[in-house]
C-alpha cells in the first residue's frame, strides 16, 4: 500500500490528464446519482464544497439544491478549522486557502443535521478516504457527527486500498460516475 503523499501525487497527475469535457460529463453522471439519493431529497440543508483544480464539479448539485429551496453552505478555512457560510450566490466567492474558492462574506452557519458533500483525493471500496492532508473535514466531522456524508469522486480515484488512521472519518457514501459505494 502506498503512503498518502504518493497517492496524492498519482491522483493529481491523473486528474491533469482528463479533459474538462470528460470531467464535466462524469460530474453530470455523479450529480444525477447524488440527486436521486433519499438523503439528498429529504435534506433541508446541504453543506457542499466548491470544486477546484479538476475535482468533481458541484455547481449542478448546488443549483439543484437552491431550486429545491434547500439551504446551502460552503466552507472557509479559519486557522485549522472549517467554518461553513450560507451560500446564496457564486458572487460570494474569492480565492482563499491555497486559492480554493471560499465565501468572502455571508452568515456563518452551524446546521447539525445537514447532508455534507465532501471532496477527497482517493478512496477504497470500504469508503476510506485520503484527503488533501490538512485534516479539515476529519476535525469538523469529529465535532459534528450527525451529518450524512457523501464523498464525490471519479472512479479512477477509487483504489484497491488506501492508508487509514483512527482519526480518518469514513463517508457514508462515495459516489463516482460508475457506482455508489455503500
């Protein structure tokens, strides 16, 4: 099994090889599956990430949530923590931590029962996750365990095995363009 840094390097290189058109097509398939989830349909509040650097696009999901009159929030890094801000317009965004789009303004929210759409670098079939290395989602979810978590990824990000530590939070679902890992 490779170490997390080697896995990150490998997956980042693979993401660079994929065309924007392919990422868009795969993202649409992932969004369609996500929108069918009972947890998405029943959720009043959605925590979502704003995609960056060839991640699964989230705009379709965010806009579908707005259209369904769900409340949406996106994260902003504060020190070692994620704080989620009510998100009502893409005009709120500016480059933040590592140039990742973050809300420049808005109301900080703390919805304890929200569906969380989360990114990741790599996963395995048991839904174990290799993140970007900051531990932001693990720390947040440790303090807020009641969220139903859905990680969005491309199938090539699902590996045979990934390193796993006790502090790693395993998402409830991993959705790729090819399947849903339960």
